[in-house]
């Protein structure tokens, strides 16, 4: 096909996609899609309703039951995420408990099959650490068989590597209430349903099990990240030393952990960071007898639910609206102004401006937080957790929107966002997400989750660093005097990080997407944006990697196993999101008439639906290398940006 013909087809596809996006923009100016995927979130939500005596209304229970059973595999099990091909004892056990707490009959065929799989896999004594912990709260597992989470860690000096201030925010905020519960050894009062569950889950007899020896007894499905030797040696020692801790020290530690819980809730208007700590914190208030705080919690917890036509699901955040809106605006504003309704861009910018974090945390380091003012969260301002790449993508969107706005975005908004991302750069030159690397990276050896990798430190990531470099380059171009010395230094160090982490095959490994295609597709445009020439060996090597990854159908795609095996594994056919990202990266690093770009665009054009949207895609997102999570708006935002970049003259 000749270039004018392709240009015409891409222009038409962009117009159809703009039409779809105009029709689906919500009143607040954002785009809203379900942010679901992990299969342990909905069971925990249901279990929390039981533990806090807030039963789900009878009329709503069938939708929750449908949501819990939806990911059930043919063998009866439930995997870690919606597209898992094998079950896990962790998620199967808590899902079974949640279904029974909703009143489902143990004789229902789906439950019989699930229970049979759990028994065949060794019963919940083979579950990963998080599963055993949740079951302990339900009085379905004794604390003697649970990995210790001593609250006294909060009393240790900050220089101690395992003091929680040194641990990644995403993980620290979950283990905070876990330490509180573990320290109290609280368990739900036994009732008839829980007694029945003990019998159903443990055919060997609940009272016949030697629980301590099963702390790290794991089914292969629940041992994705084996414990290190230091953890295996340390846990028995902690168990022996714990009884020697004076009661007054335990009391002081519990008081401090609850103080931290209160702080997190009050600084997020009880939305919290994510659903796991939202559920746990709600239970903590219940145990403390804080009825008003329990009410505030239950006023916000349903924000994590997504109502599908036939079932209820639980999201990983209350939404992904800031993230999705920023990417959508970037695609729109790269198109000619005449091709995009100005009101759509203006409303999207309104959402972003309204959701920048504008207040600073009081005494943040006392509560193990970094300053947050000026950043953007993943979802909404009240979440309160500013994130480096969410801020970078929002800055890109707002600055690029200038031709569509009656007046430019306030320089103070830009300055505050810039100062935030500059403050989050790590010593290695890269950027992570919600934290800097505070503690030593070797504390990763103390990861005891069994199913999540690289959780102890909020490492630098190639995709986050690529996003930030692109934003810094645009700020430097449009606001050349704004923090110029700091910006130049940050760019230099960011390039150093990407140089140091590029793999021999030319790729960069990502952590929040799948996986080598994703990391490379963010790193290359970031390098080009800050002035690294297209003929630079780093750029040429990365570009060659993407060219080699193109599939016979013209698209790009990567199998989730590449995240576990730490090597590129192509999918069987092309997928929309990685194809669009690869096209964007190739357009940033080489000529527009590159045959691979033409084939990639053809793939997108042939995949697009008549209404401008794209068909459902496999889950493209990832966290902690093992669990997939949905970014359903990628299939719109990234193709729009690819189309726009191709159409640029």
C-alpha cells in the first residue's frame, strides 16, 4: 500500500477512535474502566464483611458469588489472577471460605470441585503466607503456623534494614495492619459456619495438625518465589524469641502500628492506597471499637467494587482514571487540533488538574512516607499516594494540551509536578513508582510472600524512567528556566540508569507490564526525547530488539510467562497494546516508512472495530512479576497515540 493510502486509512481510524473516546468520556472528564485481575481481592472483601459484622445484603450476594466463581478453572481451583492456567491453594482456600460465608451450600458442584482440589493439593497448610494469614483471621488457621509479622519492627531504629521505613510503600502499607493483627493474635469468634469450614477444609482433622511445621510448607502452585535461606533460618528464631518480649513493649508496638493505620486512613479520606490495606484497616478499627471509623471505612470500601452486568468484581485501586486519562490526552493532543473536539481535551485536563495532590503530608517521615505535594496518584487525589510515572504522564498530557485550551495550564501546576518527580529519583538514576529506594536493596532476600517477587524495595524501573525522561524533556523545552540545573542533572542520571540496565539483546525488562516489549517501548522514546540520537548504539540495539520481536501477523505480543522466566517469550498472535507501543517506539527512533511500522499499523487497522474501539484483549498489566492486572484502556490510548505519531508531519 502506498504511503498516501496508509495515511488516509490511519487518519480514518484515528477519527473513529476519537469518536468512541468522545462518547465514553465520563462527566468528570476522565475515562473509567475496570481495574481488576487478582483473584484474592474479592474474597478478602467478602471475608472483611464477615469479620466486621457488615453482611452483604441478600439481594447482592448472587453477584458476589458469580464474581468468586467466574475465574474457577476446570479442575475446580482458583488461580492468582483471572487468566491463570493453574490454581493456587492461597486463592482457592480463601475463595472457598468466602463462598461459604455468603451462604453457599458445600454440596454445590462448584464448591465440591473446589474443595476436592484443595484437599488433593494438601489442604490450606500448603497455602502461601498471605492465604494462611487471612485464614488465621477467620480462625481457620492458628497463629502458630503463620509467618511472624512482629509489630516490634516499628520500634526499631531507622538504620535497621527491616525497619518498615526501609520497605516499599506498596508492601509496607499491607504489612502494617498485618503486624497489628499478628501482635494481637486476634481471631474471629468461632461460629457454626467457621466450625463447618474447619471440617470441610481439613479432612485430616483440624485438631490433629502440627501447625508450626507447616509455616513454610507449600504446594508447588504457591511457591512461586521460594524463601531464601536467611528467612528459613530467621523465622524459627523469631518464634522462639517472641515470648521473651515484655508485654509493655508489645503494647507500645501495637499502639504505634494503630497510630500509623489512623494516619494512612486520615490522609486518604479513608479511601486508602489499595483494597488489601483498605480491608485490613477497616478490621483494625473494628477491633479497636472505633465505630465511627468503621462507618467511614464502609462508606468508601465499595468504591473498590466494579459492577459488571452479571457479577461483582474487586479492583486493584478505586480506579485507574488519572493514568488512563493522561495517556488518552497524549494521543489526542498529538493530532491536529481540527481532528479533536476541544471540549474533550479540556474536560480531560480538568480532571487531571483537579486530581493533582495539592497538600503536603503532616510530618511524613514519622509515618514512613515521602513528600507527596505536586504529584499525581494512579486514581484520584484523595488516594493521596503520588506516583512518579503517573505524574510524568500527567505532565506530558497537560503541557501537550496547550493548543486545545483557552489558556495554558498554570506554571505552578507544572512546577509542583516537576519538583515532585525530581525528588523521587533514586541514587542509581532511575525512578520507581510510589517511593524512592530508601533501604538497602539486599533486603529483598527477606521477602516471605511466596507468590510475589521483588516486593521489599520500590526498585527503579525502565518503564517509569522512560516516562519521566520524556516529561523532563518536554518541561525543559517548554519551560527552559524551570529548575534547569536540576532537570539537566536528573536527565543525565536517568540516561545513565537506562544505559546500565539495557540487556545484551537490546531490551529493557519491565515490571508493570508484559514485559520486555513493554519496558523497551517506554525506554526508547524516553531516550530519544532527551536528545539521544537515533544512531546511538543504545537506541539502535533497542530498536533492533523490537524489530526482531515482530510476529508474522505484523503485530507484537508477549506471553506472561516471560515475566516469570525473565526472558522474552512471544505470544502466538499479535496483541493491540504491545503493537501500538512498539509502533510508537519505532516511530521515535527511525524513519516513518520502516516496513515494520507499516505492518504494525496494518495490524491495528485490521483489528479495529467499526465503532472505533478494539476487541477485548488479554490482560496486559502485571505486578510483582507473577500477577496480571487489567489495563483495559490501553487498547484505546496506545493505538490513538501510535496513529497520531504516524500522522505527524
